[in-house]
């Protein structure tokens, strides 16, 4: 009996020791970042302190939960075990694997989302924009789940994102809001396939986004007399450099599961061969960014292509274009000073499309409502855009993205 209790005591002691060691290693790992968060708070002005304190609490919590010692080693071990067991879902069905091996975000639901509130907000946006002479179009980007093509094993939940998108577009047409449905465009030209999306991410590939830009330019030119300059030249892929970074990309879902579960994939960077001249300004949550020069020096942030940690969201190669999702961005194209001035209210799928679309505009403005703290109505009233394009993908047709015209009448700050 003594021998039995001795084994239990030694086991418990080793376990407690391991906990203390891991705690010390975690503190050592996370301490520099925590110290920086606190330092930034103390150096902020007195007027900023109420807002920055809230940010401080959020940042400390995020830092402590993400900067864990050996985090990706644990993720890879977990992912490998899931692969050995041939599991098709991880993280309580947050990410699921289709029969073709592609990863998808999903959740349990019994039908499409209610779109009444977001439809009403879009209708108000249209009226306000038209009152200052702006044309409004809703641009529906595709969901990665392709009806009749993507197949899940029995028991995997389906999120009804495409059905929600169909309901929402019906409401847009009832409210006389012009629409462009890239799902239909891609079906017509035969590109609505799984290969048009990253295996480990919810985004479409940059090559797919370029093709979408080409279709987008055709539609606004033919139906709305946009007069996109040099359209045939700008939409010809032969006038662009294409650099393929082999096995260098791991999307947001892949980072949750690890390379051993999902595999790394190629990333294709596309930028003009011809001369371009830009100025780029972006306001993020912490600081403003400015850049000028050629397309790849200003609109693109090529430092993300030069390596870095494949697991690090800050090095996500998809966000080479426009540095991802700043709350507000302004792009000036000096080559077309008399071109159209447009606004994109969007999520991340439109970022590379808008980047290429800027080649035919004088100015392109971009707002991501999740991170923009101002009033979108004020922006529309002040700038008098020629066109306002609103674009959220089917899974993002929720009030979390349509934050404009919320109950207080102001743009929600996030």
C-alpha cells in the first residue's frame, strides 16, 4: 500500500512541477508583449486614457491567450492525432474538412439567417448615398461551400450561408439596390470550383480575385458607364508579374489545425509589369500607415512575402494587399487624376479585388466597419463618391458587419 501511495505522490509532484515550469516558460514568453501593452497605455494622453484602458484590458487578454510557450507544437501534435484518427472536424465543429480535403468554417443552425435588419440598413445607405449623387451597388463574393460540389461526411453541420445570401440579394432587388453576384459570374465562366479557393483558408486565391476584378470592371463599364480607363490592358493577366511562393501559405483555418493536419500551400503574388504611381494611407487600430511609389511598393506590403512565421497571423500573405483590413484606407492613383472616386465598404475578400480595381480610379477609399470608429454616413456626405460598393461574403451577412445605422445612428466602434 505504501508503494502505491508513493507512486501517486511522485506522480502528483511531477505534475505540479510541470505546471510550474510551463507557467514560468509562458511568463518568459509573454512578458515582453505584456510590458509593451502596459507601456503604450502609460504613454497615452490623459484624454485618451479611458478608451486606451479598455484597449489595454483587451490586448492583455489577447496576448496572454495567444503567446503561449510551444503553442504551435501543441497545435501540430493535436492536428496530427486528429489526422491519424481521420477526424473531419476540430475545435467542436468550428473547422470541418470536406471530402476533397478543403477546410471550412461552419456552425450548427437550422436555416438561413434573418436578413431584415441588414437589408434595412443597406436601404438607408442607398438613400443617403444617392442624395449626394453616389451610385450604390452590393457585390456578393462567393462562399467556399459550392452547392452540388462540396460534400461533407454525415453529421457535419451546414451553415446555410448561400441560402442567406440568396435571401439578402432578393431583398436588395426589392429595394432597387443594384447587385453583382460573383457566384453566378463564376458559374458562368466555369471558375466556381474548389481550386479557386485556398485549401486552408476561407479566402479566394489571388488569381481568382484578379479574375473577379476583370469581371467587375466589365460589369460596371457595360451596365453603369463607369468608363474604366485602359480596361483591356489593365485586365490582361499577361501584363502582370506572377510570383509563386511554394508551400509558404497557411490560412486562418490551417493555423488552427497545423500543417500536419491540413498541409501548407502555394501563394501566388500578382502585380503590374507596367509603371504605376500611388500614395497609400491607412488608419488601423493603433497607428497610421503611409506609403508611396509603384503598386507593389505602396498598395502592397511585400515584407509579408519574405518569410516570417507561417503560423503568425501578422504574416498572412493574403494581406500583402493593402495590409489586410485597416478600419479606413485611402488610395490615390496619380496616373488617373480624373478617374472615378469610389468607396468600398467591405470584408477581406474584396481587398485584392479593390487593389486591382484602383488601377482605373483616381481614388479608392476602403472601410471595414468592424474596425472603423467613425460615422459612415458622414464619410459619404463629405466625400461625394461616384460609386459606393458594399461587399460582405455570405457567411458575414450579419449585423456584426453591417454596423452602420445601428440603433444609436452611429458607426459602431470595434
